[in-house]
């Protein structure tokens, strides 16, 4: 295998990588929203809200992401609901990692010292103002390391979307391999490099965000 033949595979894989980046970005938005919605729901004063969010979290954390994707893509059409691969994938990834993220949100808020809340009450702050100005800024700093890990895991989880026919990086790599299995070493080697090149900037960005969020805090 010469270098020219290897280089010819790169544009094909880059096309799949672009899809992977798109799905990751959309899934992160869904997961971020779900994380906070479910995280606050777990702390709600209303029992029915806590119960519903707890059921959601336990189901999505306790079942396989792959099965969730299969259910959305292959089972829902039996009920008359057909979702495009990218929509099914984004929903599955967003709900799955949102369930894990909700526990990060909940535990970080609970970890804020009670004295902070008591001081805010003494200053006659409303519950919403206490959360926005006192509790959430401190909790957010604690959330960032775990959110960073979940972000990288979500990126790697997009590889499962190839199994529901979405032409992501993994799908394109496997397609190349079906045409010429003798190029397996080069194909998977390039895929490893591309996944790393997508993941490492995310790691650096989260570390930068952690440093910025920690400025002025002990």
C-alpha cells in the first residue's frame, strides 16, 4: 500500500467525520438541555415531578444506548412514526447522555454548602434569584469536569449511529473496508486519528472553560 492510495481514502472519511461533528453538536445541545431539566426535576418540591424524572433517568441509564437507538429507528415505524437516522440518533444520544448529565447537575447543586443558601435567604433573595446568583454559579464549576467526560463519551458514542445507516465516520470507514479488506489497517488507523483529532480540541476547550470558571473562586 503506497501513500497515494492511503491519501485517497481521506476525503471519503472526512465526509463521514463532518456528519459525526454535526451529530455531536446537535446531541450536545439536546443533552445539555435535558441534563438541567431533569437535574432540576430531581430536586423539585413536587413529588410527581421527582418521580417522572427519576423514572426517565433510571430507564435511560439502565438500558443500552444501542437498543435505544434501535427502538427509535426500527420499532417506532411499527407504530407509524418514522424518524430519519440523524433525528433518531440525536434523540437517543441526547436523552441517554442527558440522563447521566442530570445526575451531575443534581449532585453538584446538592454539593454547594448549605451556608450559601442560608446566607441568601438572610438577604431576602427569592428561590429563583438564589439559584441564579448564588448556587448555580458555584455548582457549574463542579459540573464542568464531569460534563467534559460526558462530552467525549458522547462523541465516541456517535460511532453506534453507523448501525442505523447514518453515514458517519465509522459508517464510511466500514464501507471502505467492504470494498477492500486488505486496507483494513490503513482505514482503521485513519479513523483512530480522526476521532482523536475531534476529541482532543474538546478536551482542551473544557479545560480552558474550567480555568475560566474557577477564576476568583477558592
